[in-house]
C-alpha cells in the first residue's frame, strides 16, 4: 500500500499530473509518485513523444488524453473536471518534468489535515524559496513580478505565485469562470480564488532544477506578455469592481458601526499605520498625476501595506472645488522652490512662448510634489497624535 494512501483516502484527495512531451522524466516520476498514493490522474496534453506508451504501462492510473496540445491551463481544467467526476474534494497538482519531489505531498496533506470544518476553502502554493542557489535568475525575476501584482490585486502577500505544485479545492475551482488556457491559467485561479475569499497561502517545498533533463514549454516572450495583460485586466477589475463589491458586501454583513470600526478605522491597527494611510492618500491626491490617482493609491497602499479604504478616501482631497486651490498652491510652491519667491499676481500674459509654458508646467510639477510631501508629513503628525490619544482613551475606558 502506498505510504500516504490512507491519508489521501481520508481527505478525499488526488494528484493531478498535466504532461506534454516529458517522456524523458515521466516514467521515473510516476514510479516515484506511486510510492505515495494511487489516487493519480494524468492529463496527456497532446504529447507526440513516448508519453502514450508510458501511460499504457501504468494502466492503473486514471488518464485523459487531448488529441492535440491545448496548453497547461486546459490540461488542468480537464483534470479538475475529471477529479470532480471521480468524487474528489481536493487535488494536488504536480509537474512531470522532475523538478518536484513526491515526498513533499506530506506537507500539503499535513496542512489540510489541520483544518477545521468552519475554516474557509484552502488553496496552497508550494514555496520554492526562489532566492536559493540553483534557481534560474529569469524564474526568480518573473516570480517577483507576479508576486507584486498578486499583492496589488488581492492584498495577499505570497513568496511564490508561479509554482505548479499546489493543492486546490476541486469544486470551488470548477465553479470559477476561467478564460485562460496556458501558463497564466494558474495565476488566474489564484486571483479569482482569493477574490472568492478562499484562503490562499504558501507552504515550503523542495525543488530540483536539472538543466540537462528538464524540458520546459514556457515561452519567455509570449507567455510573459499574456501574464502581463492578465494582470493589467485584474488591476482594472479589482480597483473598479471587486474591491468595491467586497467592501459593500462587508458593509451589509457587519452594519455601519462594526464596518466603520473594523474596515475603515481598523481600530486594531497601531496609530502610526492609520496615520500613514491618511498621509499616503493626501500625498497622492495633491500629486500631479491626474487621472492616475485611483490606480496609484491602491498600488502604493498595497506596497506599504496600509488601509486602502482610508488612503482612497483622503486621496479625494483633489475633488473639483479644491482642484484650483491645489493647482495654485502647487504653482506658488514651485515658484518659491525655484528662488523666485511667491508670485501672487499670476497672469496668463506672462506665458508668451512655448518655453514659458514648459517652465510654468515644470514649476507646477515640482511645487506639487513638494506640497504633497509637506502636507502628507503634516497630516501624519496630526493624525498620529489624534489616534494615539484616542487609543489611550479606549485603553483606560472601564
């Protein structure tokens, strides 16, 4: 009996192996995998090498075959649908190119076994420790890029968002509307699962990169382009639909007082962090990046890990009635910085040529940034003091 078979049966879990032209490593990999479980599903994604014959020699394994190559995402879709048909609740996906160790199935099973029935659905991503020796530089850079934008669109920080060694809740994944079909599919699942309030987290795994034997079907240019376009779409969707929708749902569920305390004020946060969210919002609202304020506020709030709602609210300092005042104050600040002193009698007649216009715009931009910095610092000091006093009152309150 395979080492972990009883645990797989108890958790109603299987292993899904998408494969395409990996005959060089597939046979040995499957022999190793069968030592740990017999709940194995292999998706042959249109392989043209010896994959079919290898699978024929492993007839005890459940298989699905695509007549032609359709991409890793489509192979995984087929695997998840097949897993649900077979009655599985969870599926662990693992690549067949030899970089993953089957004995790491233990860490996924252990994490799943620690769950309570009341816990949200779980999606685990293997953390390959991309900063360690032997990891290709291009893989590490691509992973950092993906990690950053995943944080921006979901608010969840992961160390590895591109590992193919994962545990998925099968029924939930099959309920998602997934539109991609290649390597970006795994990112799409992560983001959309996080938006569905699934608990998405990393778990440490080992990884082995063998340059001579490992065959990768990742195409650096086109696959990266698709990933970038996908994240661009997710940024727009999250800022203008997902985050507002989730906050509205939280508001209806919690009621005004609880929502204000937990989601807007975030009373559990320290004063300096709440003040930082206000300062960030004011800085962006005064900055000269008109038309990009909403995008900037959510990106910067994710980077600095401050309250997005507070930051967004205070970024609206640049509402129409205040815009002329902000622009005028910024221009005067720029005039002061440039050594001209304040120019209270601003007249359009002074802009006689293109160079005058350019210098005026530059004066406004430098003044705007300076004004944003000074105002943000001032707001941080004021609100840090106010929040500190407010917190002290709450502590001494009987």
